[in-house]
C-alpha cells in the first residue's frame, strides 16, 4: 500500500460553464487532488529531491486552470489529470472538481475522477 499526498480545496478562478454569462465572468472552482506516493525514501533522506513536490504541481495546475476556458467541469478535470500525469512522476491520481454555489440550495456541484 502506498501513502497519499493530497491537496484540498485549491481555489482558482476560471471561465467555466455553458451559459452566456459564464463565458464572460470568471468563476471559482475548488480542486482536491490525491496522489499515491511511497513517502519512505523522502522521509529517510529528508530531501525534496526524493519527494513529490506538490508546490510545483499546484503552480502548474493553477496556471492551467486560470488560462483555461472550458464549458464542462469534465473537460477541465481531464485536462488537469493529463497535465499531472504527463509532466510529473505521478502514476495515478484522484481528482475532485466543483463549482461552489453553482446550484441554488447546494453548497457545490462537481465530479470525482480516478486516473
């Protein structure tokens, strides 16, 4: 079993949605990411070189999301997953994307993918 490194409730503003007003106004999305990672080597060496640098991953995700303009959360999620898997030493991930306040009466609405 591997350990899990996670980032919870990363808030980023982007163009997301299908309605005309959503294509003009940036909305906040919330992102959770989980990466299986064996932390033993990093713990033993106490070196970032042996760890998964979540700050670098987070900065790349923020840049990607801020520059994106998708209609669907599904497309945004797939783009983030591809970015992480293709550019970082991550074999798999769990990713949650939501749009807080998008539905009246609900705290948020979104999706969870495993890649």
